[in-house]
């Protein structure tokens, strides 16, 4: 599901750099940190000096641990637990699992107010005079950031260094189009859809819906920027490293956008002995891997009972990452784990299906190993990711808040027993593997490219310097319409002047015939 584009000249240039560089990293949280950690390790392997800039309240970046790279921790007033609560509330806002939690506008307003307080606290710590001076004295070559966390573009400008942005699919849709000036014709480039059938093949009605989505998303983005970050933000510079899935629809791309998804994917390693025994006990039926990610590892007891009941009705063994109250309907074929080696399980030859929330990392691993998917999307990029998997014939998508046991059983039987799902996921897997360079090598190459060329501004399109009416050529259209209108007016005036003279009646003596009144 993750495509990465690379120009031929990148291969011809090679991957070696003449000297090690200094990289400053502003990471995201949760799975975003795990994804960026892969790039950091690869940069360290190539002898680059890496410094991770992280707040003292970071809920998931382990800045107190000893690593091969350095941490620079800036102080904020917010505690780790408070920051974790604010970020989770923003991520979960509007999802079915929190519908009862936010029952009124007041609660929604409180979530946004807490997030604004979080941003204000972050900005004070990030742009403290002493920290800025220390960072400026370090003379970094490039800033690598995740847009989940605020102010990386402003930091790049403060330090006067190029900026590489590592984005996920949903972020990319808005940021590419509005900040990166990526061409996105609404006739065939779908917005993040409210329903699951918007693809690059749209009917007239769907194109109307897509255009309305573009307008709404643009308005919301502009309002957010106006009321939250205009005084701090400036436009994003540098190269975008995007992690969309290889199911991504073909569309116009700019030279400063590179696809490098699936950087963390790797061949499966042997399973622990106890887990391997359980997997082997499945016989010819095989196993199903079930994980809803690090941010939703438990469910309400009612939902867990419904799901456990469904899992007990299939012949496969089930490895379920779950740390809530043990479901009352848990069947002998299902084993619960607080943590599972997901990549290794998906790469096991006995794995028949993957039940997932639709996170980018998990779907990449499913594609890498060729495992069909049953999806329970929750928030962020997950609905869009799974919608693309579904349109490619590699997934069945369900609603976890309303799913019944028989629905889940039918979905699992469909992806396991219907050979078209396995064929579709294997086709995506072949596309993902058929690349001239591994995704991680591409990411490292382009970061080094930016360092070598001091920002690679030659890849930056002139669209950033144009106003909105210039970008859409409205001034040119107005000028041409004015010319057409002027020529038309002159033609009409000329006709009005000449035609009466040409068709006026004349007397035999050659003089114009006077009117009857005269």
C-alpha cells in the first residue's frame, strides 16, 4: 500500500556521501515515533550525527534512555500524563469510541482549548532564547520532522537550515495540496472521503461531493491556521517524504515529494518458542493475527465479548494483542498477549489474515508479507488507508462500534477462503517489492541530498511565490476575457455604425431617400 517514487538520476548518483552531516529531528509521538526511529537508525549507521529534539512531557519518545544518538530535551510546564491525555483526546475526537465522552459542544471546545494550551506551552519551550542559541551554535545541516508535532517549519527558519518532512497519508492530503502546492485535480484525485466509495473513478455526483470536500477541507485548514498558528507558522520548505500506501491512486507529483513508505518492513524472524508452538498447533487452518495498535489495545467489555465470540467460530487459531479485561466468551483457539511480534507473525507461512485498525505501519507489513486484511478503522488516516485497501480488493472493512459476531465471522471467512483477496494483496506486495531501491535507502538518500545541496531549492516549485489568484491563473483569465469583451464591443459598435450606411435606401438621382415625414 505504500509507493515510493525515485528518479533514475538518484540511482546514478549513488548513495555515498563525502562527509557525515548533523541532523536535527523533531519526531512525532506513538507510531509516528516508531516510524521515524527507523530513519534515525539508518542515518546513524551512515555515521551522521543525529540529535532528537523532544519535550520533557513527551509520552512515547524515550529521552531518558541511552541511545546511539543524542537527545536535546526542552522544558515545558505540562506533565507527561497531561500531554498524553491532550494528544489522545485530539486523536480520538469524533470517533465512535469517544462519542459518549464528548456529548456537547462544551466538551469539544474543552478538548480544543486544552490542545491550544499544549501548543502554547510547546512553543515557549521550543523557542526559548537559550535553546535557540544552543541549536544555532550546533550548526545542523538539516531538520527532519513529523507534522504531528507543531512548529518544525518555524524552527527550520529560525536555524536557517533545510527541512525534510516525513508525512503520513492523511496529513499528506491537506499539506501536500495547500502547503506543498501539489497539483490535485478534484476530477480524479479524491479527498479524504466521508464514504468508502470515492476513488479516482468518480461519477458526476461523486465529483460534486469531492469538490465540496475540497472546499470544506480548505476552509477548515485556513480557519485553523488563522485562529491558531498564523503568528508562528510560515510555509513549509524543503522535501516531503510521504508514506502513502501503494494503493495510492496515480496523480501529478512535484520533484520535491518522494514516496518512501514501508521503511520499517523486513523479513520475518523466528517466533519465540511458546508462540511458535501455538502457531504450529493450528495445523492446516493456520492463524489470524489481531492487533488494534498501541493506542487502542483494549476495548469495552461488550465489544471484546462480541469479537471473542466471533473468533471462537473460525477454525483458525488467533493471536490477539489485548490487555483489557479477559472476555467472557474467549474461546480455546484464541490466545491473548500484551505485546506481539507483529511483523514476524505476519511473515509466518501459517498466517491467513490480519485484523487491524488500519494504521500505516501495520498495513505496510501486511502488504510486505502478502496477508489479506479485515479492518476496523478508528481515526486519522486509518479510514482512508483501509478504504484504499478495500477498493484494491485486499480488505473487508467493518465498523467496530456496531459489528456483530456473524459479521466478523463472514468477513474473516471471506478474506481467508475467497482467493481473490489473497491474489490482490500479493499483487500489491509485488508492486511494493519491485523498486530500484529499498524505501529506507531512498529516505536516507534524499535526506543526504538535501544536506549536500543546502536545501535542494532547485526542486521547489515557483507556485509557493504566487498568490491564490495567480496560481489558478484567474488574473490571466480576467485579462483574456477583458480582451475578448473589448474586441466584441468594438465589433458590435463597428457593425452598428457601418450597417445603416450600407443599407440606407437611395433615389434614382443618387441621393438618399428622405423619410416620409421629411
